[in-house]
C-alpha cells in the first residue's frame, strides 16, 4: 500500500546519524518521517556508552550549537564527566562523558517524540523508489510505500552486516539486531562505489564478579564539566567512578597462542578495522614489545551491574575471551555477560557525495554516518544533522549549507570525507583541522549558533541564552580594555608578586590578562565587578591569552581567500614545489588548476598545501 501522507524528508535509521538528521530536518520546518527497525533502539549506543573525547567533543558541541540533541542528552545521562588534556592548550581540550546507556536512549527518544513535524515509524526499509535518477520514496519490509521529496540513509553497520565471534559468524546489524540485507543489495545495484569495513566491541562483565580493591579508581572531575551550552551540573544524574586495570604478559601469551582462531588473522574478515580503536589482538600483535595495555573498566549505567572494559575489543572465540579477561588482575573471577564480537559491513565511498552529503548519482538521496566510512557516534551525529538539514532545504527549494574547514570540525569532517574518501574507519582528531585554535570546543556556540538560527535550527531558548552570553563577553572585554590600573592601585602588589616584578607603568586589565602569569581571577576584580558567569570568564580569558595566535590564523584564512583568483602558471612543475606531499603533487600535475582557488577545491588538496603553493609563487617572482 502507499501511505496516505507524503513527507518532505524520510530518514532511515534511528542511530546517532538518523536521530540528529530527523531532528534537524523537522526543526528546520520540514514534514519528516523517521523509519527505523525498532523504536526501542532509538539512540542506542552500539559500543561504549561514552560521548566526547579528543576531537569528538568538538563535534558534539558543534551539534549542540546547531540545536542538535547529543550534548543535551549527554548532560541528562552522563554518570562521569572529565575534561581531557586539561593542562594543555584550549584547542585540544576535550570533554568526555561516560553515559548511562538507558538514560541516554530515553533522553533521545523523548526529544524525538516531542519534536514538532516529526513522525516515527517502526519498520525495516528494504527498497528505495528511484525515478529517473531521483529518489522519490522507500518501501518497507511489509511493502508499505512512503513517498517523499528527499531520503536520508543512516543505516550504520547494518548493510550486509556479518558478526564474527572466533571463526563462527552470522548475519546481523549489531548484537541482537538483524542486518539490512535487502537494502544493501539494492544499493549495490546503484552506481556507488562500495567496500567493506569492520569494527569490534569487547565482552561485557558483571561488576559483582570483579575485585575492585585490586583496580585503580578513576573519579570524574570536580567541578563537574557540562556538555551542552544550555546544560547545567544539576541535570547530571548521580556520578560514579571508573577504574583502571591492565593486561599483562599472561594475557598477551593467551592472545598470541590463539591468533589462528581470530577471524582477523585467519583471513575470514576482509574489512579494514579502526586504526585508532584497535582490538586487543591487534594491539598485542602490532606492539609486540609492550608487556601491558591499560583497560578502563567503565560502568554501563546506574541501574545495571554491567561493565564495559574499554581497551579489549575482540573477535576471538568466547573461550579465549574468558581466559583473556580472567588473566587480568582484579578480573580473575569475572563473569562475562555478553561476548565481544567484530562486525563487518558495507560502506559507500564518500567521494561519491557532495558537501551537502547528497549522493552524486541519485538526486535527493543523502548518506550520513557509518555508511560513509566513519566510526563514532559524534561523527555520525554531525553528519546526520548536516544531511537532515540539507534534505529539508532541498525539499523547500533552498540552497545547501555546510560550514567551511575554518568554521567547524563538521566542515573538516565532510570536506575530508568527500575529497579524500577513506580506506579505514574515519574518526575525528584535532590534528585534522588546520585552524585548531579557532575551532575550540569552548567556542563552538560563538562559531555556529548564528548560522543555526538563520537556518531555522536554533530555537528561541537557545538563541536567548546565546545572545546573552555573547553580549556579556563583549561587555566584559570592553570593561577590561577600558579599566586602567596604576602601580599604586590596591591589589597591584599582589599582581607584582605573581609577575615577579612591580608594575612599571599604567596598564589596562586586558593587557594584564594577556600576561601568561595572570588569570582572569587575578585581574578582573582589581577594579570593578568581575562577571559571575564561568563560560563568559573562560571565553574572555582564552581570547585574551591566544589573541596573537588567533589573529594570525584569521589572517591566513583571509590571505587564502584573497588569493582565490591568483593564477597558477601553465607550465608550473609541481615536483619542484617544496613541502607538498607526493600525492598532492600528482593531483595538481594531472588536474592543472588555473587558479589557487581551483587548486584548493581539488579533492585532497588541503589549505596547508595551498599556502605552500602561494609561498612558492611568491618565491618565483
Ligand atoms: P547506527 O548507530 O548503527 O544506527 C543505525 C540505525 O539504522 C539503527 O537504528 C538500525 O536499526 C537502523 N537501520 C539500519 N538499516 C535499516 C533499515 N534498512 N531500515 C530501517 N532501519 C534501519 N565507534 C567508535 O567510535 N569506537 C568503537 O570502538 C566502536 N565500536 C563499535 C563496535 C560495534 C560492534 C559496533 C556495531 C559499532 C561500533 N562503533 C564504534 C561505531 C558506532 O556505534 C557507530 O559509529 C555509530 O553508532 C554510527 O551511527 P549511525 O547512526 O551511522 O549508525
């Protein structure tokens, strides 16, 4: 049958990409349908119940700034919060939260159910309706046809999914869920480039069988970090400790002795696994000289005894998994509640996508999440938001939107994927961004909320909170710039002590804040009232301390923009341009772009490479 209502956007898949896609499309005003296998698994965390971490929290905060769900759900579900790299510079600082997986799912489901313009429907999708290279709808398992202007595919690890435990394998989308094989076949018949990737998860352990006295406790941070710009500490549920355990020589012996029973090492698995989140057998094999690896023992929630041993993802047979776990100090009597496994799945070459995440071959069809070769909830959520928004905009006849590389990690993510593709599961790192100091997790709201508001993604509550914060920052910056203190001003001696020398002349508070020895708390109350608002004070301090570097990065961006039209000589020998990688030299030599702007838009030619070209041109003159 054909469903009587027509939609503007259909999203397939209720994982992290799908839920953000559906919310963004609906928030921006499009009549949206979210179709998924099972409403109970909306927002399910397939692997570790943790959100954020290095490079990833930047994406979570960008999703948040654009009105998305992930950060707010994390504040409602987080049972341990930490700021990683807290002693390093603000560019690489990253918030990470261990979440209660049941609370996280409930928070996401609540947001979906309460979202205006959004309809949920539980059923697998088996087919796409394609008419003249344009998608016009989908067909479910039971033959219901839903028609729409646009379709966003967010099917995760489910396409052609095969689950491996040792040398046994069976079809599955993730443990306990069926694969999406009919849809996988349909997609393979379309002209997309398709390949296989794999990922894995560790066995889960019953906390009642663990001797915590032999593990090292790892508490969360105080004061408690918050993930969403609208969040507060009071929203967090009860906080708990994680623990640290270690593998040892015995663990590694067991793994080595059983490598022939690993589907990865016996050649049963063809897909490439995540380099930065390797299985324990991979780690032991690759770093054979290391006698121990850390294992973070993380709770899965407040109302469960299940633990997630982060660091021993594995596809070894169950009997070996049990030996591996029990060889670890503190886990000698551990009971495994669920075996670890690896999963292989289809992904589509993201070079077949546009910046909007629309596919190049089928109009009005968008791909987001693991289907594009990424790994991680955050990467999936960010793509989902962008694809859902652009699908809605297409349905309304509006132009696509995406942030540039110098505006957001989301811009870096999409640009990397569509220009370079990926040979292994792609995850975000701060090192992937050229303008790290501009793209911090603390300023994602300042970078993106205004665009989000214009795009219809940011509601009044968020806009109000953001506008107040921005105004306060501006007002405080102005106060610091115009408040002067003299050598005799009360409190100046305290400053002199910190500076190791007396104040030689009159300074304004902003100049003092730029001094490395002084913080906001030292200078702000010297004269007048400091702001009683942590994020505002933090922003004022970071902008002051890094003003020089930030200005330099901004200049570089402006410089590259100005040189868009600079011509590249026809006979330029790229082999002689020092500092370019071999791959980029080849690309430029074969494409022979006419201008620097054209060079920068070639797949894989980074802004850093364009800078090198610019310097080369200047030297030639
Ligand atoms: P998913 O979260 O997989 O969601 C897909 C959704 O689509 C599901 O709701 C599914 O039911 C639905 N669906 C699929 N096909 C259909 C269909 N035909 N019709 C209707 N609905 C459909 N990430 C890491 O960063 N580190 C890790 O160590 C890690 N390990 C992992 C281990 C395992 C075993 C798995 C399965 C995943 C792992 N991940 C890991 C990846 C992480 O779970 C994903 O990156 C993330 O969940 C991707 O989000 P997504 O929305 O693209 O897909």
